[in-house]
């Protein structure tokens, strides 16, 4: 990403400011306003745009709206609408941080994006929801090894708390209180909480063999974890390693899905969160209660899970005599 330029400011006589240091600090604060994954994606997006401009003899900063429109059109068949939308955001952010205006509503940009959406559609691909019946199939592949106990706790805690991958891997022992009623989990920061205000969510005890609270305490006891990261890697000798990455979460889910006889590629680290929302909708849980647990800000997103959960409520094909 581009660097923030040193601002021109007036100072009182005899006053000195280290403008370079202040500019660097301001740039750091501006970067910190976005999640790590977003910053990483934006940096990659900007490098791609700048490289494309250099390869075609075009100026990247400040870029003409027509240049941005050409870039978007050039990648119509190479990138998804979602990726192109993010690329556009990255380009706009880079310009703002460098002190250049970038109006993404300029006709040379806006009309190209509208045309791309019309021509290619905007439907997003979603990970298969790991609903309760499917989750039980994955859990059935877990044995008694330390790795099995970790995966069992990971799947159940992620599902019960409707956690994002980033929230799951960030969990520390100090963030989870085991109480008689279940687990009280403090989410320090998340995608929907960029200001870091935090939120506490509850996962109640079920008294069943798939109780998240029981699986969590069993995992900590077996691993001897007293503090630090909750979910960690395990080597082939059964030794604990470092905190799991978000990519590792997806790998664990897909390996368990494959072992359960499911099509692994349909599932991801988001499947437990999606599965909770879908299962709750199938059970008739109110929308507001689902949103309270999942912490979705958009009711439209949650309603998609509700629709998915109700798809087969009635077998219309059978009802009309097919």
C-alpha cells in the first residue's frame, strides 16, 4: 500500500514537530483501522493494480478514473465480482492515504462495475453449512487421540458459539470461563467489531455427548493447557505446537468431512458458523436471537440462512404428485 504523505501544517513560532514521525504514526493508525486480513488483501490488490498499470504504461497514482475502469474491464473473466469490488476498494484507499481523491462513483468506474455485475451476476459462493446432523458425522470420526480431542472441542466450540475462523484461533484460555451453566466466551475483537469493544457470548451445557463445554474441558485437561492459545497444532508425536492458523481450521474441517464420507471441498472454516445459523433457523429460533449469537449486523445475511434452513420444510414435488 502507498505511504501516507507528510502533511503541511502550521506551527507556532519556536515549536518543532517531527512531521515524518507523526506521518508514520498516522499511517500506522490508519492501517490499524482495518482487520489484518483486510490490510493484507488490500496490499496485494494494490500491488496487482500498480503492476498492471506499469505494464501498460499507465499512471497508477493518481490514477485517472478511466484507468481504473480499464483495469476492471481487463479482469472481467479472470476475477470474480467480489474480488473486483475489493480491488476497487483497495485502489480507493491507496489514493486517499496518499492524499489523492478517488471517486469510485465516477461514470468511468461506476458504469463499468454495473455492466460487470449485470453481465456476470453477483451471487456469492458459500461454504456448505455444517448443520447438526452433519456435525455429528464429523464428530463420529474423532477417536481418543489428543488430536481427536482437540478437533472435537474445536468443532463444538466453533459451532456452539457461531465463531468466525479468526475469532476461534484468537481464543486464549483467559477468554473462556467454565461455569455451571456452560461456557462464557469473551471475543476480544472480530470482523464486526473493528473498534475492539469486545463481546461476551454464552454456550450453554447440553448434558449430551456433543456438549461443547464438556468437550472443551476434556481437551484442556488432556493437553495440559493452563494458559495461552486454546487451539494449537499437534505433531505426529502428539506434542503441542503453536496456535492454529485460520487456514488450519479449514484443513481440519475438510479432513474430518472427507473421513465422514462427505465431499470435503464443500466445507470450510465458515461451515460451523453457517451451520449454527441454519440449524437454529430449522429449529424455529427467532431471527433476533440468532443474530445475537452470530453477531451479524445484517439481517439480510441471517435471513439467507433462514431460507436455506427452510428449503425442504415442505416437499412440493411430492405434494403435487411427482
